[in-house]
């Protein structure tokens, strides 16, 4: 079987859409279940507030993202220093709690995983490959971790 050098993902409906934070894969963190990683991640900007629960109950990951990007509500002061670890925890939880997704992630071998979008230079590749691709990096970290325990 030929290994792919790069796997690009973005839309839930496309190949490897399961890697998207919008993918319908509920995660249980603490005493709450979150509909998607996106719900959890966006809500953590407002951890400990009523707004956090409002985001958890959002009807879709897109709505959760919109609520999370609302700057009329003050985000936690340490957000910039914790956001990568919050994402890492959420994505790890997703692949830990959904064995079928973990199998898919492991099936990518050593391919570079890239969130391919012009909408995001931090979590994605910026559409031109110049973005930081933090979501892809986290997926590859988690894949490596699962390889060592499987």
C-alpha cells in the first residue's frame, strides 16, 4: 500500500473530514459532554462562566465558533498561553474516546497532516502552506502517542 506524503483536510464532508473539530464526535470532559471539539474549545475561552455553558449548548459547531469569537464577552486572561494545550486536550480526548477515529488517525502512517484552509493561519496552513498548522501538528503528535501504546 502506497503511503501518502500529505493528508489535507478541512470540510467534514470531505476525505478525512473526521479530523475536523466540527466533526460530530461528542467528547466527555469533566462532568460535561460536548457535541464537538469545536464546542469545547470555543467554550474554554470563557471557562467557569455561564457563557461557557451557552456555547456547549449551541445547536452546531459553526454556532459554537461564532459565539466563541464574540469579543463583546471578555475571554480569560491566559487564553493565548493555554489555547494550544486546550486544543491538544480536546483532540486527544476525541481520539481516545472514539476508537474508530483513532484507527483512522493511525491509518495515516507517517503522512504530514494539514488543516488546509485560507481561513486560518494559526490552526491551519493559511491555504498557501505558510500557516502554522497547529491542528495538524497536534493530530500528528497524538498519532505518534497512540502508535507507542498500540
